[in-house]
C-alpha cells in the first residue's frame, strides 16, 4: 500500500466578516489585537480608519467590511484588529472576530467561484473546504495594493 503524502498544509488564521469565514496565512500575521483608539487621518480612502500606536509603531488600520463594500457595523467585544505584514508594510485589518488557527491541506483549496461579488472577488486567492466549513482565502497583496487605494480615492 502506498501512502499519499499531502502536498503541503497551509496554516491560516480564520476570521469572520458578516457571517462568512475568511482566512489569511499565518506567516503574514504579526498579531491579533483588541480594538483600541484609532486616530483618524484626513484625506484617506473611506476604508482606511486611521492609525494606531502599536507598541511604539504607527500602524495604519483598514476596515475590511468597508474595503469589501459590506455594510459597516458597530465594533463589539469580539471585534479584532489583525496586524498583517506584507513586504515592509504592517497594516491592521478590522474584522468581526478572529478565533481559529487551522491547517488547510492544499488539495482542499479550489479557485474562487465565479459567483462571488465582484468587489470581493478581486481580493480572493481561492476557497478552502474543511469539513462543512467554507473558508475564503484572502489575497493580502490585492487588499493592501496602493494602486487599489488610489483608485478608491478617485471614486469619491
């Protein structure tokens, strides 16, 4: 009997936005923080909520609901800021809740379905099926893309 070795598992942090589950690779996540005072920065895109002082580092904060054009909601006890790192940039992402770290076998990841909303689809790497859960894998490079930020500013 030949034992099939799984290609590779991807370790992800699972978070919620409006009842859906999303995932970011753990290697892109620095920390998960409770919501704290956010200082507004004028003339930024609507989804850029401002900056926080995180252990002496000024970190920009993006509201992912707003970035994905979902309706915003009041922050609750479960609301979290996921601090992610991409290239040399650290950014905080406001999410409804962040509660799981799981391994996703790479064979469980499929390309994104065509039916996803147009705005969200731009930011998705694929979809992972784990038991009965469906996790949407976020493409941080697209979410944090400065070109995308400029385009949004032009839409105002």
